[in-house]
C-alpha cells in the first residue's frame, strides 16, 4: 500500500510532486499546443506503426514509402548538390537487394585490392561496400555501382575525378571482355 498516492496512482496533496487538477489541465493544453504544427516524418511514422502494432508492412506499403523518400532525396540533393557529396539514402530492402546483386556480380571481391567478402567480414564484421562511381548516391544504375572493401572505399574519396575515370574505363573493359567470352565460349 502506497500512502502518498491516491487510487489513481497520483501523488496526494502535500507531497512535493503533487499536481493539482487545475495545473494538470494547464499542462494538457500546453502539451497539445506544442504538438500542433509538428509533422511526423515518414520514417518516424513507419517506426511508430511498427512499434505500436508490431506488424510487418506489406511490400506494397514499403515500396510506396521508398518511392516517396526517393523523390524527396532527389529533390534535396539536386538543390544542394556539392560535387557528389550527398546524404545517404535510406537503406530499405530494395537497396539492400541491389547491393547484394552488385557484390554477387563482382564475385564477392573488392574490385580494387581483391579482398574477399569473407575476409572483410572476418576483419571488420561487415559485408563489402557498394561504391557509386560518379559519387552520386541517387544514381543507382548498375553500371554506376562497383564492389569495394571499406579500406578502398575510403581511398577513393580522394582524387574523385581520377577514380571516376578509372572505374568507368574498368567497367567498360569488363563488359566487353564478358561479351567476348560469351560469344567465343558460350559462357555466362
Ligand atoms: Zn579493397
């Protein structure tokens, strides 16, 4: 039994934390006022829905949110474009799928130093990175993506123009080589 609380669990009069009913009303008004004009972000909403319901979102729902986020990032980034330095887009499932696809295309090997995915996981505890060749994170065309390890990923942040040229050349070379192999030996 708690002698300094009433039936509803509130502090009784005389207790230092006692709140009168008038003060409680005033607090309610202040809180509702401060919440006016407060807009939840889509991600926030999504997290709330998840937290409250514990339900998983349908793929369609996820796709809708992803698309609207993509639109927003494109807008933000084109207006504040600083030579390719951009905020990371949100990592929803479809982006992860694309990353996995690129890493698989590049045979689970860093295309600069040859570190393998297994070595990377052992060393850093992460999968290999997928690098945007033109440094524009909204350009997720497959010919703009290449697999790099963490170390190389930080290296290519210097001399960006040089690396851009290098990777473009390299991907073109790989593409031609693959096509040649396909024709000559009928392999994929
Ligand atoms: Zn590397």
